[in-house]
C-alpha cells in the first residue's frame, strides 16, 4: 500500500473497530495468553487483583498510530482484565521501542499497533477472549499479534495448555491429531489447485516440514486455544489456534484445528477434567 494512504485508512478502520467492539457478540462463539513476541504464556496470578478499568485507546501522530479496543464488561473479571491489559501494554511497549529507535527522526510511514480484544465465550465456568491485531514497524507487512485467554471465574484462574495436559504422551496425542488435520487440509488444497505432480510434491514437502516444526509435542506449541462447548455447557473440543508462520506461510493466515474431548480426555489433568464432556 502507498505509505501516503496508510494513516488515514488505519484511523478510519480503528474508528469502525471501536464502534463494533461496543456491541456484544451474537451469542457464545467458540476460538491462553501469550506474550506478543515469544508466544510464551504470560504470568498467571491467582491472588486477588484490584479492579481495573479497561479503556479503549486511539493515539495518532506523525510517528505512530495506536488503536486498542476491549470488550465491554470484561473488567468484571479483574484477573482476566489484568492479563489483557498486560498483553496490550507489552505490545505497545515493543512498538514504542521501535519508534524510539528513530531518535528525533521519524519513519517514512507511521508505525502502527492495531489490537482488538473480543469476548468469544462467557459462562459461569469459562470465559474466553481473543486478541487479534498487528504491529507494523516497517517492511512488507505488519507482524501478526494473536493470543487467546481462557479464564475460569470459579477458580479465579487463567487456564494454560500446560494446566490441562502435563504429560509427554498427552502432547504427542494432541500433536498427532493436529498434524493429521493440517496435512489433510494442505493435500485437499493442492488437489483443488490441480498442481503438476512435481509442484504438488514440493508443496506437500514444504508444508509437512512447517507443520512438523510447529506441532512438536510440547505445550508452548499449543498455547492458543478456546473451548468449544456442547449443549450442556461442557467442553466438547479445544480449538487450537496457530498464528501465521507457525504451521504455514504468512499467506495462509491464522489456522485452527478442533481437537475433540475424546482425544484429550485420557490425558487431562484431574483438576480440569470435570469441565469436559464425557
């Protein structure tokens, strides 16, 4: 995009995002928290947290543009609100570090942070929030910012992948299932594109390599997830979310795989197994 038009377009899109975030989603919609750069889970404090008022943010000047939106009413869960605020502040801090690197100069096009938090699910047992956005600090495109937060109100606890599955065998089972689903998707797309045999083989080889790397059987590769609930309110599956570059090229965007409770149940921590469908 021509840099001349980046800032007006972004300001307009941020204004629309702010307006949209004032509306509640149309009912529960199933997609834990991670630092913007590393994808490692953020610290989870179960001790009481002081109430925190989250306010939407719009900042614009010739050096940078920042837009952050929060879902209405999410501050009724102080611990979750703090986790969202911490994530947003970390993302903003990394943007400002890049801006400060110019000293008294300014970038040819304003650096940008666009981050929207959306409440996907809210029951007495589980609250799920998605963070989606990007940070632009030069280059062909912005860096995707993807995180998922799963809060257990009754336990006052931010649920992580490591809480649910703590054994190597458990993560191997999850990895095997996710890998199979992703490879099937790549194969179907290659078939639909009617690629020549040599090109098809190369596409599948490269895709398999990225999927293998991004789904190694360890908790940090499955840090982003959202519960999918059945009619009784129990978790029937976990929707694992993979940011661009983790299991495919940037052009493939964010990818998801639903792992059913039947695969997870033998490997769940007893502490949380009651949340899942039998």
